C-alpha cells in the first residue's frame, strides 16, 4: 500500500475515533444535566412520560430528550468502532499485543 494512502487511512481512523469519543462525552454531559434538572415524577401535560433509570434514580423525560441522547450515543459508538475497524483492516493494527518472552 502506498505510504500516502496508509497515512490517509490512519488519519481517518483517528479522526473517527476521536469524534466518537467527543460526541459520547457530549451525550454524557447532557445526561448529567438531565440528572440535575429532570423531574422525578411523570408529567404528561409536558410530555415527560419516558422513564429513565439512572443508577436507581428514576427521571422522566420527553420523547425529544430521549431521542437526542439516544441518537448521540448511537452515533458515537458507530463512529468510534468504524474508526477502529478501519485501523484494523486498512492500517493493519494488531488486535492483540505480543508479550515478550521471559527466560527463567
């Protein structure tokens, strides 16, 4: 494989993995904000009818809030593993690390 092409795939792989991590952190920050602000009981008048159990704390969120966080989490996983797959297939990054042999 040409060195320029290999460099392109490495950069693309790194960019996708980094974007996936950044988006996941953003989704996590939104969830953290929800923990502080969402009501602890359902409120159908403002569409807060979707239960969200966060480590034993039940929060009630709207369909739009649920869809936003879920979409960001799915996108982040897709980007991260897409970048990892490119690294393995195109850049020949090994999946395992060889350990040096020790002599007794």
